[in-house]
């Protein structure tokens, strides 16, 4: 009878939650306890830079051609070689973006900076360890004390949707672009990450580099906006010089490197998965406390439901970390800039000189398929209920105890090498 009463009590509690939280609000879990996204100060490096600027501990220098761009990249340690160019009208300053004036994006492990010719602002986003994607603008008007301004609602219209797992996150999207750069949405779009088929990547982007017989959607526009088959992917293939397509002199680099694009699409997905797992884990912990109290269970009691929620979040992280469902390359990929060299130098390395940033680019993106973002603050900040299970799953998979189909792409050599690298650089 006690058990039945508790089940009934549990159902009443859940029904009450459903009544007081209408569906529209449920889509904004990150705006409620315990996340409180918009009301909580971030801890990311852009926020930290803003604090240093406010205290006059540093300053940003303005130049006529690019405003604060170079100085901001230097302060945030974002390499120029990471430059990619996107010409689809899919950002805050769409009126200034076209195939002739693409938006430049620069990035490192946790910062993304967008620059538009004659743009009013620099667009900045960061990966905050607890909040997820955080968004800022920096006015390009010369002022005595420039300061990043945090953006919430107007950025979250796109960056807090189903495209980002209903959490604040980042987007790399492929579209069918008209000659103006306007996406022809009725033909569909493709979210780009490391699982995306090569032929669906980078519509509305410029792409420099060689990739053999593989085809992507970059470098071209639709001649006939009524037909997706009108996208001439052969014309956009294996382009190493953009000078015939766009005037690149106004940009910091003439490149929109294919390797940078591949890394960008992976890490945007990985950031979103980590944010979703962080928020899910924190919501799960909150709900467990409420239910334990309501059902008079001991503090720290883990119900089957709580365990399953932690395990589900952890499994999504593990699959993203280990590049599950990554399609194999059919031809080698080679970029045109210094990005690949700059990226691989950053380590960390084990005693044999191996690291997770080492690129393959003949069969797949990385030599050892385990994301370098396992070293990130976003990974380390996963709630204990999730992080513990991620470590447990990685141990089972990398030790060879789990040989299920999801991880069949990992050879015995892959597993042992990744395990050895992590043992030295990130003990599990």
C-alpha cells in the first residue's frame, strides 16, 4: 500500500508540473531553475575580457579597415588562419552579406567571431561551461572604452531552437543560396556537423581546398531558385583560389579553408552536445531532489528514472566524442591555409608525441577519433551524474569491453591509442 501511495503521489506531482508548465515554457528550460540562462552572468572568456576592459586592465585598438577585429582576435587568441567565409544571408547583419561581401568567421576551441564588411558590430559567441552558447556584439564605432554587449533574446531565436538541441548553442548550416545569397528555404537546409554527408556540406559558404571526387555545395549559387538540382557542385569543387569568385583583399586572409570548415562543424556539434548534457544533468539532479523529498526517500537516492536520464545524456556525449556515424572520406582533403599546422601544434601530446588534434584527412577528419574538446572546460563542468557515466562508458569502449555496432568504426588500434593518449593527458 505504501508503494502504491508513493506511485500515486509521484503521478500527482508530475501532473502538477505538467499543468503549471505549459508546452511553450517547456521549450525554454534553460531560462528556468537551475539554469537561469539570461539572468546568470557567464564565465566565458568574452565576459572575462569585458571585465578586464571595464577595469582598464587592457584595451582594444581600432583600425579603419577592420575596426576592432584584429585587436579582439589577439585578445582572445583566435588565429587568423581559422578564417572561413559564408555568403548566405543567415546572420544578424544579413543586409550587408552577399556572395560579393561574405561574412568572415574566426574561431578557436571556445570562441567564434564574425566580421562583416562595413558592419555595425562584431558578432561574437562563446562556449560557456555552464550556460552553453553565449552571444555578444561589439560596436565597430571607435570609442574610448569599447565593451562587448551580451545578447540574449534576438540571438536565441535561432541559437536556442531545435537546431541547437533546445539549448543555447552554435549553428553551421548549409543552404541552397540564390544569387543574392538569400537561402531558398523551400528547398531545405542541412545542419552541418561531422556526421553530415560530404555532398550536403557548406551550401552558402566559400571553400578553398582540394577534395578529389567528393562534391560539396560550396562556392556556387542556384541559377534557377526553383530547382535544387540546379546547384552546379562540379563548378564549386577543388577551388584553391577565390579570386574569380570574390574580392578577398578586404579580409584578413584570402582563404576559407576546407579543413577549418571541417573542424568548425565538428566542434559546433560537440559544444551543443556538451551543453545539452550539462543542462539535462542539472535538471535531472534538481528533479531527483524534489522527488526524493516528496516520496520521503534518502538524500542522494538514485531512482531508475534518474539513472536512465544521466545515462542517456552521457551516451550522447560519448557518441559525439568518438565520432560515431562519421562518413568516411573517399578522397584526401587538403586545405590552402596554415590552419591545419596551427591547429595540430596546440596539443596536448603524450610521451610519444601523439595528440587528439592530429589530422588524418585521408579516411576521416582525425587520426584518432576522439574529440579534442574532451579537454575543454565545458567537458570538465559536466554534472557529476553525467561525467561519471561518460568516464565509465569510455573505459568500457576503449578497453574493448564494448564492441557494439555504434563503435564498430573504432579499430583495436584506435581504442588502445586513444586510451593511451587520454591516460597521459586526461586521466579517466
